[in-house]
C-alpha cells in the first residue's frame, strides 16, 4: 500500500525512538509505517490528569499497550509531496503517564503539578548541595 501521509517528527521524538528497547523500537517503526499508510488513526487525546493534549492522538506500540506514540495529523509544508503529514511529538512508556507528560512538556503544556518524565528529570534537577565547604589551596 502506498503512503497516504508524509512524516515529520520533533527531533527529541527521534531520540525517544532510538532509546527504546530493540523489540519495542521495531514495533514502533511498524506502527509509524501503518500511520503513514493510513491503516491506523489512533485515539484522540484531550485533557487528562490535568494535561491538555487536544489535537493530538495516541497509538499503542505493543500488544500489552505499555508503550505509546503521541502524534498529530497536520497540513504538510507546500514544498512536500503530501498534503498532510503525521507529526510525532513523543514515543515512550505509558507508565505514570510518562509519554503524555513528555509530549506536554515539549509542547509547553505541562502543568506545574505534573511530574517531570524520568528520562527528562536529569535535565531539570540540580545536584544536591554539600554540607562541606571547599578546602582552600595554599
């Protein structure tokens, strides 16, 4: 079946894909292919658990539904072959709403009370202060 949509992704979503366990990555690539071919549409997301992902959709990656792709269908740039494209904002685990919080953070829609996704927390936390003062060199 020929492709019905173009494909675009936030560069961080490509990094998400690279970090997936190999078996999950293979399944994610197959799901992305089915999206581009128009074989699947995913489920609309709205506002859940205080996170607003209106206009975006989700697609289960694996049979156990533990991994998700968050994407939207949008108009493609006029220079592209396709009139519409699938734009992926995040790929990751469903556990603790991690993939949804990641997508919301990337879109600037993450409320202050929402937990920062685990794989991003290293970027937003500071080292704990030490109680010892630095020694003086003479």
